C-alpha cells in the first residue's frame, strides 16, 4: 500500500495568519488523514483545522512509532528498509526552478544535503544505514522529483510503498517537492525553507509518520511556525521501527504476502 503526505508552505497559510508571518518564517502544515484507498492528503488548512489522525504523541521508548502502510486486506502494518537493501539508491532529479535567491546547482545541493542529514543521523543508531545518490536510475529504491506545482499549493508530499518478490519484502519510497508551490511571489521557498521541506518528506520515505507537537523533523502541529531538523525523537522512532520484523502487522502477524503460499501469484505489490 502507498502512504502519502502533503506539506503546505507559509504562503498557503498567509490567508489565515497574515502575510507578515509568511515572510518571517516557514510554517508547514502536512495533511494526512487516514486513507481508505491507500492515499493521503487533504485540503489546505483552514482557520480551525482538524488534527490528522496519523499524528502521534511521542513517548520515551518508541517515539511516535505508528503503522506506515496497509496489508492487502487493509490491515495496518509496518515496513522499512533492511541491511540487505544497503546502500539505498536515492534517485534525485535536478530542479528546473531554483529556490529563492539561489541557483539550480545550489538548490540541488541543498536537497542532497538535507537527504544526507538523515544518513548521518541514522548511522548513530543504525551503523549499517547508507545512502547513495544517483541520477536517472529507474530501479532506485527512493525517487525524488521536482515539480512545478503540487496539488493544493503543497510544497512537498511523499511516502513509502512495498512489494514482495521471491518471498522477500522490499520497501520503496518517493517524494515530490516544489520550490515555488504557489503563484504568489513571496511563496517561493528559500534554501533553508527547502531543507526543512526535504528533511520532513524524506522522513516519510523512510517510513516515519507525523509526530504531534513535538521536537521532531516530523512534527505536526497547526500552531507551530517553524520545523526543526532531525532530533533524538526521530531517531528513537527510526530505531523502534527498524527493530520490527519487516512486514509486521499491527496485530503482530506477518503480512499476508509473506505467509506460506498455497498457490497463486509469485509476486505481490501494494499500489
């Protein structure tokens, strides 16, 4: 199944909080209601938005660990990458429009730097975790794509999916980002804002959901004006997720596609 996230920049919120706040700081609202069809995303935030059901309060043991996908029967489950997947190939598309006051080359470097930030942080708790940035590799495990616009004035969206081939579950991640997510001039992201977006979205490709009002790259609070980069809360959640057998359902059983076959398809893929 495919999990999706949608993030809205300050420009989209300026209609509610005023243009001054829009120019002063980044405020991302990442909307992901529970999705019956395996997708996430809703309308831009209103003056009195609802908290998304996937936003979790962090605890001292497992962080904000929560199921990040669905089994074939719709049951919630956990998927992640494994040492056998390393290094994770991350296919990064060159942006066609630079961030504000920046060049395309510097914008591309900022995207890669934000992605590499996860590698350096995760290696402190999972030394085997490794990324390799590639270009134009169709079979890469994670794809990063620049978009002119994303539906709903979003600055980014992403998620994780899975497939089972040869009896082995393989996770696949993706995210899209826009350097100018809405048509207003002040809406174009600068490099620092873009790094926050990419850091958050790449967390979703790694299997993380939202953390409700906590010090986390995956923070989701309607009152928060600015996100932070990767913290101990994020790493605690990564460690808890990656400690689970890959393909574990929330009920403790393995996903259906990983159970002994009695006939039928050789390969199953969540779409």
